[in-house]
């Protein structure tokens, strides 16, 4: 089964993709995580992508499509996969078609803008081990310190308020049109994001079945 998780940044795609991965045994493919690792390791793709990511813009389609194509060719994707954060534009969705990928379902997680802004602006990350927290919803045991490795937590560049506004704008302009794109193909299932992560997970797992 090949699934796509759609939704604004901060809607919980990554969290829900992890739940599906655990419950259904499908690998989660997050182009955002692949790109962040490339930036951290200062690879040529990372160096090319960094400025786009830091400003809340999308990395150019041809770069991301290349990354995705290589990733889904790996062995663990043979029985299906969950795409988290791809496609983010209509040309990326068309590229999936052109690769011959059959998508079974597209789960769109919908969360109102005010909640998205609150979720993203409270996010804190550990630059040393990559763990993420939220000042309100998932605080570390000691304020500002990573539970896992003791690193000093920071606000990622792309979670800064001005960048959050830009990311939401980018989502509306470039990614939201995919909702109608997949609705027209009869693939779309909408899930309303709940206050509790576990409540959203229940709805997502129902949608997958
Ligand atoms: P994410 O963690 O999914 O929000 O991704 C972080 C950043 O990586 C995004 O703000 C984009 O700059 C970039 N990115 C991730 N996936 C894509 C994609 N499919 N197309 C273009 N840019 C992407």
C-alpha cells in the first residue's frame, strides 16, 4: 500500500506517519527529514537546499523529486510506503505518476491556522540529537535542556515566527491545491486533527483501513 499524508506544516503528518509505520509496517519517507540530514552533513544537496528551507520556501521540484525517486527505489519500499511531506506541489504529484507509482490513499490532516501557528512557534529542537519538544504540549523535564542527550534546545530557523508565516503561505499557494488534485482522482480521505495526538491517530488508522 502506498500512502500520502497531506497537511500544513505542524498538522502532525510526521507523528501520524510514525504511527502508521508502527501499526502497518510501512516505512515513513519524509523528504523534510532527508533534506535536514543533508543540511546537517553539508552534502551538495544540503548546501543547495538550506537557504530555501531557512526562509520557509520549498526546495526546487527537480531536487526533491530526485531524492524521492532514489529513496523509493530502496528495498524497504518494495511492499509500500508512507510519504510524509511529498508531494508538495502539483509537478511533484505528476512526477510520482510519471514514475509509475500507484497511490492508494491520500490522508489530508486538517488543522486550523491559529492552532498551526501555536504548535510551530512553541516547538523546540535539540541541535545535537534531533529530538523535538513543545513548550506546552511536550515539554522537556528541565526547561531548555534535551531529555535524551542534555543538549541545549533551540528554535529551528524554520520555526521562527516570520518563517512560520512564510511556510503557511507556501502551503496554501503550492500544496493545498493537491487536496483537489487527489479528490478528483477519488483518493482523498480527510481527517480532522484532534487536540490529543492519540485521537487523531485513531482516525488516521481508520482511514488507512
Ligand atoms: P518538513 O519537515 O516536511 O516541514 O520540511 C522542511 C523543509 O524542507 C520544508 O519547509 C521545505 O523547505 C523542504 N521540503 C521538504 N519536503 C519538500 C518537498 N516535497 N518539496 C519541496 N521542499 C520540501
